[in-house]
C-alpha cells in the first residue's frame, strides 16, 4: 500500500515531531511516499533546491500513485487542503487527523465532506486503532 502523508510545511512547522510519530505509525501499513514531511531540517520555507513547480509536480505524481491520503490537519495549510481536494476528486480514501483546541474549528469543507473521514485525537497513542480501522477498510 502506498500512503501519501500530508502535513503543514509553509503553514507552520510546529507539529514536525508529531508528523514523525505519525509517519512511524503509517509505516506499519505500507510505504509512506512523503516521509520528508517529518524531517526536522525542512523549514517553513519548504525544500531547498527545488522550485515551487518542481515540488508541485513531484507531489502530484506521488499523490496520483498513492492508494490513500492521510493528513494531519490541525495546523491549517493551503497545500494540504489542495491535496485533500485532489485526492477526493480522484476518489482516493482520505483520513484527516485533527487535535481540537479552544478557539480553533476545523473547516466545514472537511467535516462536511462525505469523501473525507475526520478523526479527532489528542495523543498519537489514540491513533493505532483509528489507523487499523481505516486501513482494514482499504
């Protein structure tokens, strides 16, 4: 199984360590095409040495080849939203992971979509069962 993991880069890197933990969990279910999302050297400015067009084209190729999209959506990101929209359009299974907090609401475009599964959590320890259930359905 090929897994496209999405998380904020230019939207903010505050969850980078969390992304690493999620990527480690996802490896139990298949190949994670976007492990670089958890890289501590990846700054909010994005990847060095690649143009925005190169990043877009590479990521779209990966997303097209993926069987599923798993996104951590707590930190708002235009790019992650774009990827979720494309995956939904291509009828790929989409799981969004979200940590609710006071003063923050997840977009109704995600919570209201029949094509997107949203799971609210607080710790990565809660994710094993969620991921088991999601990947069992695939």
